[in-house]
């Protein structure tokens, strides 16, 4: 119908992987979300392995190590795209993952599936979460 829907935060997660950690399921995708954004937080040289990979339409696997090598590098992709992370060989890999969807913005302590109304797992109000996120963002810029 040509009507565009507003995207809102579904969840924001900090992913920490250490030796042998990763996301090995090659068929994994972010069900229920529309867009996923991954932001590398680890300093350069903080880990080895742990390459982010996507499964392409022809079934081939594409590694994104070079485009995700520096802290602050980000990747946005359609949430239905299959993706996985190779095992971390050494060190610690930190990535901030934000998923957006067409439901109401969520601040509950899980990957919510309830698109509208109050969630039983809600930790804070959305306006409080936005204020905290904004303060954290500007604190990072000042660091």
C-alpha cells in the first residue's frame, strides 16, 4: 500500500565472546526484527577470530572482517539475512547489537515479541531509557 512504518528499538544487547565463543548457527537470523545494526566496541587487536559472516542468496558465506576491523565500525543489514560469528580464538570480542522493528519501542530486559502494550519484563519507561542512552552516548564522545 506504499505506507511506510516507523522503525523503533526492539532490543539493544552487548555481546561478549571469549575463546571458542561466537554464534555458530549458520541459519541464524533475527526473527521479528526489520533491521539489525552491529557496532564493534573492541579495540583493534583485542581478539583474533570472531569474524562476522553472512550467508548470501547463492548459499555462499561472506566474511566481513575487513569492514569490521576498527572500534566504532558498524554494519546494518536486513534482520532476515542469515548470519553467524566464527569462534573467537584469543581475547575478548565486544559488539553492541541493536535490532529495530515496526512495534513499539521496547526497554524490557529481553528480546520482546509483544509489539504493542506493556510488557511484563519492562525495566524502565521508554523516555527514561532514551535519556540514559543519550547520556551514555555523549559520555562516550567526551571520553
